[in-house]
C-alpha cells in the first residue's frame, strides 16, 4: 500500500464528510421544507438549514461546528496491516484538524485537557472487520455531542403513560417514541434514528449506531421490522416536535432498526439519535490505497462545478434588530416567537466557562452582555483569529449555572439551542433577560455573521471551551423564552406529550 496516497484519500474522506451532507439526507430535508407551513418557525429553520448546507459546500468547511467523535468502520482484507491503516488514518485526522475540517474535539476525561489533534485514547473510534474481499471499505460517521447526548437505552418491560409494555415489538415501539419525545430540539431535530433491539448494553449502543450506515431509502429485510420502521416514521412525525423543536411536520427523517441476540435476563432497546447534520460518507480503495468508488455519493457530485452562494438571506419583514449593548427595555419588548437579528458583541461560553463563573470566577468583559453557547472552529491566519464554523451547542447543559450567571454578570441575552429550564426562565423574568434559539447545526450561517474576533479569554480551557469575543452582523435567532415568563419549549413539549400519550394508550 502507498501510505501517502492512502492518507491523502482519507483526508479527502474527512473533508467530504464534514462539509458535504450526503445526497439522500439533503433530499429528505429539501422535501420537508416544501411541506412546512410558509413563514412558520419550522419553515424558517429549514430554510437556514438548507442555506447552511450550500454554504458549507461552497466554503469546504464543517456543516456543523461540532464535528463529533470520528467513527471509522473498516472492512479490511485478510493479511492487510491494520496497525498501519490506523496510523495513516490518525495522520489524516491531525491534518484535517489543522486545516479546520475538524474541531479540536478530543478531551482527556480526567483533567479536561484538549489534545488539539483529535487523537487520544478511544479517539477516533476504529471498528475493523476482516473480509475475504481484496478491497478496503472505509466508512466514516461524524456524530456530534448534542445528538449523542440524546441517544438513550431502555430496558423492557417498562412503563410509559401509566401502561406497562412488555418484551415485544409494542414495547420497542413505545421506547423509540419516548426517545423522540425526550430529544425534542436538543438533538437538532429533525433527527435520524438508529435502533438496536437486544444485545448487552455495549453491543446495543454499538449496533444502534451501526444502523446509521444504512441508506435512508433501503427496506429492512425483516418484514416485521420494516413495518415497525414505517409505523415509527408515521407516528413520530405526528408528534409535531418539528425542526429545532419549533413545531412542524418533520420530526424524524428515518428510523433504522437492527437486531442482536440477547441474554434471557435482558431486553435492551437502544436508540442512537442523529441530528439533521447526518454526516456519513465512505470510500472503496484498492490494495494500493487508490480510490475505486465513493459511497453515499451521487454521480458527478464532486466532478461538476457548482457556483454555491457565499452568503445567506432571511426575510426582512417582522424582524427585530438588537444592537449591542442592549438595554433591559430592549429585552422586555421581546416576546416568544419574535425573530431577531443581532449586531455588535457576543461572547461564546460553554460548560467549562459556566462552571468557572458559577464557582466564583470573574470575567468583566461579559457584564451586561450576551452569552452564546457555542464552541466554534477557530484558525489563526496572518496573526488574526478567523471563525470557520460557529453554530450553537445544546443549552440545557448550562441550566444548573445559567440563572446565577445572569444575576451576577447582568447577562441580557443567552443564545443556544434546544431550550432551557425553569431556573433560567425565572432568571429571565427577575433580571430582564431572554433566551434566543439559534438554528442548531447552521455553523456556516453563523460563521458568516462573525466579522471580527477582537479577543479571546480563558484560552487555557481549550479552543471550543474558551470565551471568544465575536463582533457580529445580522446574527439570526428566535425568541423562545422571554422576560414575561413565556417558554415556547414548554408549550410545545406539552403539546407533543399529549400526542405521545394517545399513541401509548
């Protein structure tokens, strides 16, 4: 094998996986956009999602800033040196990180230190299978933390809505529908589901994620599972959770169910929840490391020159403009459902920062400002920081801290995705704050809004966890928690819960 050729082709596989949504996924989202009510929040979300897909392709940069843990599924010919293959893939991963195709996403679980290379124990994940074929089949799934946190495992028998469900397909159905309800918009819906029935705990999660390698339009070879997959699609989309949890017709884009044998004492149902940025690509190589075929690929997809747009548009009507610094009067004038555009300064802040601030840490620049739950991809070019991708992260992780941080620092607005809880809503009422829902996964939309990065604070936390000072223009978001005690997330969860209860009677 020519290792240099092999490494170059793996680097190209990573680039394509990170920046180009597979055609079957993009088709589902494009068709769904036509089904949503015009000018609804679901329509707004999908419009930005589709524009973001085009921007990512045109800029050859991550669709979503959370490029996830890299999962490589490798079918390897007998006799081929797997250690050499793994080392060459790791070299490609380091190069991809340096080029901005990947965010620095590998963190030591004891000391919290970011390796900066996406390498470390268990990172990336390698799943080798030996075959009698002479070709290498390598497939890559990038699954970000937001949707990974929405993956879940159940044990049957179980009880839902006061009704007991047993170890059968009705019980499996109840588990899957509950998983969709629990995810809401936190996993960047619309979601795509991989499910495993059976196995032990570890096998269940592994095989559920493995189902995400299937094509969206394939048909399960087991008729009873094909029927269940179709039923889940019908019922889950009737929950009306919709894109980003804003309500709407598309809640999930596929459901793929697999089986593993189980112990007599155990019956696990495991759901691997994938976000709309359903990133998976693959390649078939010969023994010399040369590409013979790209997988999850449409003919001519990378051979045809396409003039992708280099900017995005949102409707200008009924949009409220927030210019920083914002006043309490500005914030009190906003109501749930308002679309806003932000011009001025916002500060990124994620888990490490919120914990630091909550435990007595100081950061004067953020006072009376706006916090953006975001771990961007940042490169340094010609001595200046440049934002390569900057979508929101899941906000609910900051719920234990957010209210106190708002009080201590006078935070006027919090931006994120998926909504927050009662403590943050109470803080919005007390201190004149608002929660703004950015469109999850739209990393290129928001990167285009960042015009300058004047400063970075707490850089010792690692690039995704540092506080980046962004100067933004035309930054779009939707008010989903206001200073008057209203929460769109709570209202829509109550609505979908009522529909779920009817399905599980």
